[in-house]
C-alpha cells in the first residue's frame, strides 16, 4: 500500500503519510494511519458520517491541530511531523508565510465583523504578504467580480446573506494564492438556495485547476466536483477512489454502499385502506 | 424659590465650577489612564501562565474587596509611611482610581476577549496572521465593541466616586458646595438644597454625554 502511494507522490501538491491524531484524555484515535496524496490541480473530496474525523483531518493540514504521528508534506516538503504526547500542544508553530500556502474556508464563514468585505479580503495580503495596496485591491475587486459580488465591496459582513459571506470567505482565501484550498463543509450552514451559488464558485475553481480538499455532505456536489474521493470512518480511510463516478455507482466496499444508501430515499408507500 | 438667591451671590457659581473642574480633572485623568492599565490587565488575565493569572486575580480581588475609601487612605497615608513617597491628596486619588478602574476594566476586557469565539482567531491563523496581528486586527477590535457599554458605566462610576476625595481634603465640587453652605448658613438657611441641586446637575452634565456617546456607538455597532 505504502509503495503505491510513494509512486504517486510525484507532482503531489499535498501528501499525508500515516497521519495520527489523538486528543488528550481520549483513548480512541480521531485519525489513525491516514495516508493520501492530492495531485496538483486535482480535487479530493472527503465524505463520511459525522464524527469520522473529516473536519479534524482538514484542521491538522491547516496547522490548527497538532498531530501525534505521521507526516504532512506540501509540494514534497515536509511541513508537519507527528510526535506522540503533543495532544495539548495547540496550533502548529509553522511560519506565517507557510500558512498562506494552505487556505481554509470554514462552515461558519468566519469573516471579521469589524472589517468591510474589502477589508476582510485585503487584510492578509497586506499584513502577511506585504503586497502593494493598489495591486491587492485590484485583485480583490477582480475576485469579487468572479463570485458576483463586486457591488458589495464596501458592505459589512452582517449586511450579507450566508451565501454571500461564504463567497467572500472563499475570495479571502484565494487572494493569497494557496497551493491547496481546504473547504470544511462550507455549505452546511446555508439555506438550500444559497448552497448553489457557493458550489458554483467551487466548481469554477476546480475547472480553473485549483487544488482542493473538500469535506462535504452534498453527495451530488461531491460527484460533480471530485477527481478523487475518500470515505472516512472512525478515523480510517474505508475507501479511496480516483474514479468518483464509479464510487458513487458501484463502490468497492460494503461500507461505502451502505453510506451512500443513506442519501437515497424511496417513496414511502401509502397504507392501503 | 426661597433660598435660590444663594446661587446668585458673587463667587458662588465660579467657585462651584472650579470645584467641578477638580472633579472632572481627577475623573478624566483616572478614566483615561485606566484604559491602558485595563487593556494590559485584561490581556494578562487571558494568558495561559498560571502565575500571571493568579497575580491578576489577587490584584482584582484586593481592589474589589477593599472599600474605595480604605484604598484612598492606604494610598494617602500608607505610601508616605512605607515608601517615603509623599503623594498629595489629588495624586493619591488619581492613583487609587487608576488602580481601581484598571482592575475593573481589566475584568471587562478579559470577559470581552474570551467572548470572541476561538474560531475567529483560527481564521486569522490560517490567513497567516501572527498571534499579535490576529489580536490587534481581529480579536481586540471586536472585544472593544463588546465591552463598550459596561466600560462607560464604569467611567460614570469613577466620576461619581471622585466625591470620596473630599475625605482626603481635596476641594472638589462637593467640598466647595459644603463650604458655600457653611459660609451662608445664617444668611440663606434654605440654600443647602439649591447648592446640592446645582451639584447634581453638574454631575449629570458630566456623565450624560458619556452615555449618549455609548448609546450612539452601540447603535452603530449593533449589527456586528
């Protein structure tokens, strides 16, 4: 198994090797020996039941959680090495610069309420990347235009709908030109009608070749956007497929079949009088 | 309107205003200086170090448990004796009010900082902001908004508590009022109420704008 993974390592934007994640005072491993690669320009979708470790996986990659085993590498360079006993260590000490290479969008948007739309998007490029203000503003407006929100540049986050906020949050991550973009159930808090406008943006990004790892419960979206798909359960990879179409129609494992069936409904029969 | 003429006596209003100036000066210096102290104390209270937190806790509890009057006497008489540091009455007042305001504001700052969800600082982290940048640009501005109403309340409490300065012999607005009443006891026996009425009005004029500003800002930030 490991050999195959090493082979595909060439050209991987992000590699995760034997990742172990454990919380303090918890016997069970939240992530146990998780390994995969995300090739450059590809979209990996991670699905699985609640509590399977999907979000935790993204959080470890983003450096928000310390890992207790394994490695995370960005473009071939190891950025995180797991050490046992680091359960309470807090966030990774990785550099500001390195953090800008991995973008993350949260379920709850997490725009900064004390900044306007433009202020939110421009903050990190100005403070962290020390880029030229005029250039950053130009790019911010361009991004806003792409997500259809150019006219909201001076709005405050509280004036926007959830779907609009989430599109702004995506712009805020994209302006840093991250090698990998992590999307953590970004539509889970949205009304059905707003889900579409956000997912359209993500599909556009996928077409443009943005490397992404997406955690989602939207199976139809997963099917539309995934180049590869992982089913995670209890911190283990149950099935890893680079043929999403096949995964959704005839998955290899029984577990995947049962998981996918939970998203299907049959018409309830009426009681015969 | 019996006794109201006392207010028209030459020197009465100017002296009251002078007294008011002393009150406002002590209060303003104390409130303004409490802000950096409070921010520092509040920030220290959120740190992980147990030693720092315990020290801050002791400071806050000490200031809270002691009556302000006792603190004033401690500063006025105690400092001279223990440290050979001869604070004048006004200085002692300002010192005590800064320590008091700083402690109370610190606790407000701590509460406001801790009320900002952790994920906001995570959001700053993944964007590459340093801890300090995240604190200054993301957490602190939000916390300041949240603690505004309570801190204006604290400021008006400080203004009102400056009247204790009388007991150290500071001639602020209430002391001036008493002096005027005493001096005119026989000429205007009913002047007392008028003088205190004016003093009430003066306190109101000082504290009211504070609450107006607070209400305005609150309204402007209400939706965040």
